[in-house]
């Protein structure tokens, strides 16, 4: 990959320029006491500290931190700190996979699962299939219209309810805290298979369960200011979800992404959608997964994500960056959560004769 940096001399508009890379400036191995207690807490503190440091714009905007410690869930740990201007999640995943190979076969790239799109087939044929096609088109138009209208309203005035989860302000200078938890993917897949849903359906449903129970405990059993004088089910709580709008890609497409002339675009090729959360107390926790599936199925049958991407991409080229920044801040400030994830690899990775078991991609928003 061609590493570049910002040129900010003489007060000119920042631009990318080629530069030489000094690895000593980017590969950082801090001195850590191996006998440090509560390593998981130390890792969270270290990540939080990294997120609060501004990048030096005179150097390429990436760092790799290697911690010589053994946490409870891994043999070692490292942080790949990258400025978001270099690319989105899929671009950075492509960069990582292009430098790795299968541990079972060092000559092959790792593989990633390719989503299988279900094609509905009508058994009756004839005019019935045309009715199904027309109905699907009407659903597409309606879902797109509703989704884009709510997204525009959120940018300008439609705000989530102020709760302990949302302050109502976006301040980059305010202190941030990074915490992580490992959840069994096997358990998530078990629920997915039993309910005939997707992994994302289960994750959104699980998040809804946790948030609902937390807010119920805070409002019903704890003390919170300001006091709530309306039913919990009337709380407006939404998540902004980043969606990759590239076509279905293979591992070779990801690897080729770092090369010039690739058909799979490097950079930011992601739109966004809004996911509402139902804050109530369901007796059956799986009901949250069912509701999540209904919402996400409507978003899949919508052009909300693609239209949001193309509008912002056109705006970057045609409008002032300050205006695009204000639009972005508007939708982030008026929502409560932000979801972002990328597909994982199916194999153990081999990098410089070392086996990598896990890759996590937390983002600092």
C-alpha cells in the first residue's frame, strides 16, 4: 500500500503526498510490567488513552502497538491504530488480509464467508409472479421513502430521547471510555439457526434486550435526572448502522483492493441506516430478536443505505466539506448508538510464522 501523509504547509488545504515510512515511528512496543494485575482493565485503559491522542499529521496516520502481556482470552495483544480517513472497515480488513495467509496452507489467502442471497421462486408461475414482483417493487419504494425521510428528519431536527445513554451533545474533546466484551459466536449462531434469522438480527436483538433492561433498572429502580414522566415504550432510541454498499466480494477482491486499478474500491464506500430499538420489558427475550428481524428485513428491501452513500459522496465533490461535516454531526448527535462491524475470516491466520486467532475492529466514535 502507498502510505501518504497530509501536507499542511503555508496554511494550504490539506492534501495527500507520498512519504517514506520510518517503522520506528509506527511500530510501538511500550514497557509493560508483566506482573500487572487486572490485565483486562489495563488493556481497556491503554485503548482509551490511544483514542484520546491526536495523530501527528506530519507522519503517515497509522500505528501498531504491541503489548507484551498475556490477557485472559489470548496469548498476546496488539492495537492497529488507523485514522479513519485512510479507509472504512472493509478497506482496513482488506489491508490486513492481504498481509496474511492460512495457517493450514501458507501459500493461500484466508477465506471469508460469502453471503448467499436467496432468490424467491414462484411455483405457480404465470401472472402470480408478476404480482409478487410488483408488490416487492412497491415495498422497495415505500421502505426507501420512509427510511430516507426519517434519516433527513434526524439530520435536522428529529432527536432521540435524552437518557443516561445519550447526553444530546457531540464533543470530540470530552473524555471517552473504551470497554470490550467477548460473546460466544457459537451461541449467537445457535440462536440464529433455531430462529431462522441472521447473525446481525441476533446481535441487534441482544443489544435491545440489554438496553431495555438497563433503562428499566435505571428509571424504575434507581434515581435519574430529569425524571421520566411518560411510559418507557415512548422512549425514542435508535442506532445508526454503517453498511458496506460494495457488491458481494471475494477474498481475492479484498486483496486486490490495495492495488491500483482494482474494481473493488478502496476508501469509504459505506452508507447508513437507522435501526429503532423498542424499549419495553418483554417476558420472552427472543421477542427482541423477532422484532429486530422485522426491522432489518425492511431495511434490506430498501435503497436507504445506497442513497445515503451516493448523496454524501456527491456532496463531498460538489459542496463544502464543512456542510458535509455538519450533516454527519447532525445524524450522530441526534441518535443514541452507532453499530459497525465487518465480516470475519474463516481460517486461522499466519503472519510472519505467527498464528493469529482473533481480529477485533473497535471504532472510536
